């Protein structure tokens, strides 16, 4: 049985070599793929900072 495809958009970016190597090590140790790890990290960052950024933007 195949997995249901998720609604996704492609996104390419360059990483600092050290950060990328840490990402690869984390993925290897945790058994997670890079997409899943980066998605979760970005989502967490946005959730933690979105309200603050909105407040700053209102003042501009």
C-alpha cells in the first residue's frame, strides 16, 4: 500500500557546511529524513517567533 501524497511545495536553499553536517548526523542517528527534520524545525521557529514579528511589523 502506498502512502498518500501530501500537499507540498518544493523549496531549495543553501546551508552552511557545518549546519548541514550536523543535520546529516542528526538524521542518521534519529532515523528521520532531512525534509521531516527541517519542516519541524522551521515550524517550531515560526510558532515561537511569529507573534513577536507581527508586533514589530506593526510598529514600522
